[in-house]
C-alpha cells in the first residue's frame, strides 16, 4: 500500500503540481551543472598552477642539508624519483646605477627544474629575460655576494660575471624577476644546500613520509613551502563553492513553497489515509521519500550533463590542451547529500504541520 501511495504522488496528475516539479527538476539540473563544471575547471587551473610551482620553485619534496647522503639517496631512489642537488644564496645585482636584490640558485647538469633556456651555463650567470632587457646590450653584470674573507669570516664582494644565457619559466615575473642561476661549483661556502625529489613511480606524500622517517635533515613538503599560496587557492575554491551554492538555495525555496502548497492541497486525502489506519510516520515517510527522489534525480541528471560538458570542453578550447577535466566528486557528493536531506526535511516539516492533531481532525471532518 505504501508503495502504491508513493507511486501515486511521485507522478502527480495535477497540472500545477507537475509543472512546479518540472521547474524544481530543471533548477536542480542547472545548479548541479554549473557547480560541477565551474569547480572542475577551477580544479584544473589550480592543479596546473601547483604543477608549475612543483617543477620550478618549490619541488615536491626538498631536504635542507643531507649533502653527505647525496650519492646514497640517488642510488636508492633512482628508479622512483628524480633526485638532484642545488644550493641557494642571496646577492645584489647592479644595473645602470640601480641595485636589485636577487636570489641565486647554484646548479649543475643534474638540475631538473623546468625552464626555457637560451645559451649554456658555464662560469657566468643565467639571467631572466626581464632583467636582461634592463641591461640594454651589455652581456656583463656586477653582482655582490656574501663570501668568505681573509681577515673576517664573511664579507660582501662585488664581481663581474658574463651572461652565459637567458631563461624564462612558466611562473613568469613571480619567479623570474628575482632569480639568477650560477654554476654549482661557484657557490660560496655560506650557500645553503638542498636536495630535491620529483616523484616518478612513488606518490609524493609517501615519499615525504619515507624521507621524513630517515632523520637526514629538514624535509620540506611543497605544500608547506607554498603554505600561503596553497591556503589562498583553497580559500578561493571554498568561496566559489559557497557562491555557487546560492543557486541551490533558490531551488530549495521553490521546494519549500511547493511542499507547503502540496500539503495544503492534500488535506482531505491525508485525513482519509489516517481514517484508513495509515500511521502518521508512514504518511510522512511517503512524502519525505518523494522529496528525496525528486532532489536526487535532478542532481544526478545534472551530474550526467556535467560529465558530457567536461568531455566536450577540451575539444573546443585550446586552453586545456586536450587534457581531461575531472568531476570534483568529494565536493559534489557533500553538496548533493545536503540538497537531498534539506529537500526531505522541507517536505517532512510541511506535512508534519498538516498532520498535527488539529489539522488531521479538520481534515477528517471534511472527508
């Protein structure tokens, strides 16, 4: 009997109620489509940004120190990760009377950071294109570095270096404008030593935990090194999720109005069901399940359309280079679950008010 009642109300024969249900379904489909598509595109763009950071500035896993274990770690991880070393320091670059503070990376032939390079690093420096343009036609720079002195421990020395080549990275000015590259062997003793790992056949989280357990230096995960940027991008996604969720609020308002109108229009039927011995909890479960099915069906149709749209976007936009756009299943699952539960709650509350004793008695008298 419960199943028959459910099927009766699921496909309403009342034109006004049926049209309201269609509007609700279309609203759910549209809201799910927009939410899932925007989140997937945002995830793709953020992952691309993170990949650039991990290949240029903050490598997936970096050990500060551990120089004495360099050869051993290369042998151990050669089949699971790219392992390379570099050193870092600071300097002052003088150009046309201006002094520019710069960071210096001392690298060798094993350096695996991503860059577009013109020339070859030997005993000079690699300059970013942006700084080279400021030099005019000069292929020589004056660079001051902190080095070991004779009488005092450290002293700042200015020296001239040839420009061996130019480079550009995908991070553009956020990285290039303040970074120079020099030969690894030219690093002063004060330069910090780093050992970087780029995973090949091992997960970066697993690699981080494995190296951390070895106690061979300060092991830094890229998310920690880029904590501020990673947190900002995560906040951006949360804000976008909240803003797009407002589309579902409009649909929920429509569901609330529909539930109230539907409950009021079914007073006499509810009274008749109660007289026939159908308990209140069964009556409530029918309409709660009805709302849940309505919300779930609309959301699932929206997900299917989103999947199709995400497959089509790379075919018509060169910005995605043919890469696959994936659904953010975790966020969508949470959002759809909330919509289904809230829809069920709205229907439950509307019919509960009608089924209180006074309302039922009035309905019974009308039967």
